[in-house]
């Protein structure tokens, strides 16, 4: 989950990833499908704008439901 105030960083990193690795003939959706999630994750881990977002978040207890997960992330920030 990306905090709202960091969406621009993630979007910019993904656009730069697409522009830097695409031949320009395929649309972004096809590009990201082709390269796969591990390529995207690795790129976001290397990008200084998003690397801090790519560390695993340890949850203190089993969380049931989206609102509990969101609250736990808010406490971590």
C-alpha cells in the first residue's frame, strides 16, 4: 500500500521505468505485463524515490480486513 502523499513518487518511478526500458511501440500496460512483477519490484527497490517503500512491513498480529491493515500501516509511518 502506498501512502497518498507518496503516489507521485511511485508514479514517476514507474513512468521512468517504462520510458527507459520500452521501445515506445507498446503501451505501458503491455510493457508492465511483459516485464513482470519481479522486474518492477527490483526497479522500485533501486529507485531512490521509492526504495524506502519497498521494505517489508512487519505486522504485530494477524490482521483481518482492510481497515485494520490500513491502521497498522499508519502506525508504522
